[in-house]
C-alpha cells in the first residue's frame, strides 16, 4: 500500500508540520490552502451525551436509587469528560485546488486519530454527445407512459454491475426509481458540460478498536464539481444537483470533502428534509417538471405490459396494489412523439456513459442507491 502522506510538488515539504507551517503560504506562493476546524459536531456530541445520560439514569433505578445514583453520577461525569475532550479534537486540511491533492488529519491533544490522503485527482474523460439536440431536461425525457410500473428485468440488469453488491428482490420501477432518474439527469448534465467528475485513490489511516491501533486502507474515490456549462442547466432535478455543487463550500459536509462531494454526499444533500419515499420523491421532481411543461400528467392505476400479466406471488400482488394507488405518469398525446424521440436520446447518453467508464457508472448507481436508502431509513426512525 502507498504511504499515507504526500509532498508538495513545488518545495518538496512533506505534509504535516512542515507544510502546515509553510512560510510561503502567507505570501501566497504555496499551492496548498490550509483549513482548520473543530472535528466534532456539537449537535451530534450533545445528542450522544443526552442518550448516555438517560441510560445512566435507567441504570440508577435498576440498581436502587441510593447506590444507583452514585454510579449514574460517576458514569455521567466520565461521559461528559469524554464529550468535552472530543470537542478539543481538531481537523486540519491541506488542499491543492489545482490538482485536488488533499491531506487531512484529525488529532486530539497532539495525538493523531485519523488521516486521509488523496495524492492527486484526475478528471474523467466523460464527453457525451447527443445524436440529436436534447430539447428537454434528461430527467423529464427519461419518463415514459410506463413510469410507475415494474420493469423487473431492466431494473435488475442495471443493478448487477460490479460495484453493486445486492440485486433488489422485489420488482421496482426504474423510471420511478431515484437511481434511474439520477443517472439520466447526470448523463444530461455531463453532455451539457455542467458537471465534472474526478477520480483518485484515497489513502486512509485510522484507529481501529479491533486492533487497538492504527490501520491503513485504500479505495477509489470519485468527486464531483460543477462545470463550465452549469449556468445552462435546466430541469428541476438537474438544477438542484448544480445548486448543491455550486454551494458545496458553504456546507458542513465540505469540511471532509473540500474539493467537491463524492456521489453519496451529493445525493444525500439533494433532499431539503427527510422523505418517506426518497426515491419516488426524486422522480416526482421530473414528473412535476413535465406536468408544468404540458407534457403529461399523473393518473391513477398501473400501466404497461408488466401490469397486464398475472402477478407472480403475494409480494408482487402487494406491489401492484401500491402502484395502482400511487398511479403512473401519462404522456399527453400531442407530446408523445417528442417524448419518445427525447427518451431515445437519453438512453443513448446513458449507453455512452457506460461505454466511457463502466466502473464509474456502477459506482454512481451503488452510492446513489446507498444515499437514498440512508435517507429512507432516517425518515423511518
């Protein structure tokens, strides 16, 4: 494994005390920016303290109020001391905006707890060319008359790429699925030059309780930034993606990812609040957009060939019932020709993206799905 460090390409100083105190930085000659923050989040730390205090109080009652409260008080003092100590931890980050080279360290009273290094980032060559002008947002063009009905085979084939560990057991509608809509929107943004993707190796050294010591790991990371064509992005979902990218530096998540967000973080922050069905909510952005453009509307019931064949088993019967209640998108007859033509353009863009970098597409779908699932679990708590 590569050494979890890096050196400045200009002066040769090694990341750490030498680069943190670089005398050329105040003069504007050092290529690395220095960012310093408190490592702990106050909200999360206080939340842990409240939960631990409640558990300590329950323990007091179970052990008997007299001796129990003494134990509870001692436990709470230890926990309070731990939280206050954790609030002293500092995160220091060195970032070269030109190459994406990043060195980040979390230390508590001088003792290193975590270190992350990205030696450099390289922009992926994802130049997509629509074979005819894309006149609609790609997320809108991805909609069909069968949006909202199960396409099991198509969905499964999209979920079986190398990075993705699981294949959905239930039939799910890819046209309604958030991952599908995000893939279509992202392909359109790439074709317009509105987003850029950078790839690099992330080297991490952190404390592992199982080993009672530091351990190293290495993984591939993809980070996203807005591109030169960001101003021209159109479509409700596309505009939301670009908005989050352009405002990334002001978000708390940028502390860990100052260059730009990875796919998981980007998808996670697309939501203003928790949604009970986050994947469907993402797709509803495209549906509402299409409705406002007079291209179609939502109607009750299921549609398509999948809805006509007999359901296979009780699980699919339940899925069909949910879909009938939720309804599906119906394209206006006057817009059918335009939507069909634009849909083919979007499918071709997705094919181009898979041909350009199949590993990235698989990673994108896996991380987007993981973020949507995390949002769903959070809303269910």
